């Protein structure tokens, strides 16, 4: 049976972190994925590690902003070691310019290749998590191609639903970057016009994504971690519960 992870960003608007970790652990998740706001206070890392252990959870991966991974590598490595992370992922481009089609993706890709060196030296996986912006433009080499091909060690955490929102064929990207796939975000799209209060997202297995087949394709391609995520759930317990129940049947 596959062990599932939970992106803690999904619960950022709900109860305190210890309550979220208990909920996630009780539901049978084996791992969680951290995000920037959780690492603000280094003095609290010991407590976070204890809370993870108390709920039989590991923080296998973490999201860190590009400015942090590139400018504060020692701090990122300290956090990753303290929490026994296996992978560090940049969750988005560094400035809003990129989201508006004005960023220099080639330069950013080169910066990603340079930023990865201390993490590779430390034996960690290092890579990028996409949204929809990375699939823009008419060029044969899209921004996501520039990033993933900037260095052999750059891995992909594939947010499949964001790629679909960008009008992409997820099967083609799974095939193209099977050698780069390390993790995937399990996220679902509501039918058009539904769930407007949740930005059109749905609980995993309760939307339009066809996750049964996608999950098998990702697994066959060598994806190691499957991370449940909802960008804006109205009820994080409902999302966490229904998503893992559905995913266990994939």
C-alpha cells in the first residue's frame, strides 16, 4: 500500500499545527510536506519534530521560497536535517513578474541550477513544484523545460492539476519527465462552475481529474511521494479524509 503525504499548506487557515498533525496522523497519513511559514522560528524545530513523532509522521519534503534556498542555504540545510527531510522543493518563481509572463525564465533556470549545489552535496533531492505559469508561451521549450533541463539533478514535484488548468496533457509531461519525477501533488478540479468558494478545486477523487489512471502512470514512472493538497478548502478535515479514502483505492 502506498504511503501518502499531506501538504500542510492545505490547513493553514484552520486549527493550530499540533491539531492538524494529530488529524493527519489519525487519518493514516505517513508523511507531511512543510512550507515556508512553518520554519520561521528555528527554536521551535525541536517541538515540531516531537509533534511529528507523536503522530507517527515524517516530514519527507519541504517547500522553501527561492530567495531562501539561494540566499540562506545553511539555514535551509539546518531545517532539513533537523526534520530529516529527503527533498527540498521551490514552490513558485521568485517574483510576481513570472506569473504575469514578464520574468526571465532562462535566467531563473540557471539560478536554480546554481542554487541546487549545496543540497545535492548534502545528499538531498532538490527541485521545483509547478503551477500553471511554467507552461506558458508558444516556444517549444516552455519555462518548465528550461527549469528541469538546467541541471541533471533538478527534480520535479508535479502538480498535475495545475498543469491541467494550464491546458496541458498531463500524460505527455509524465512521459517526458519520467526520469525527473520525484513527487506529485494529488489535487483535483471541480466540474466547471462548481466549488467557487474553493477556487474551483475539489477533494482528490471527487473531481474531474481521472486520478485512478494518473496515479498508476505516475507510480509506473517512478514517482516516490504522493502529496495530498488543496489550495483553498472550506473544511480541511473533509478534504484530508475524503482524499485519503479515495487515494487508497487508486
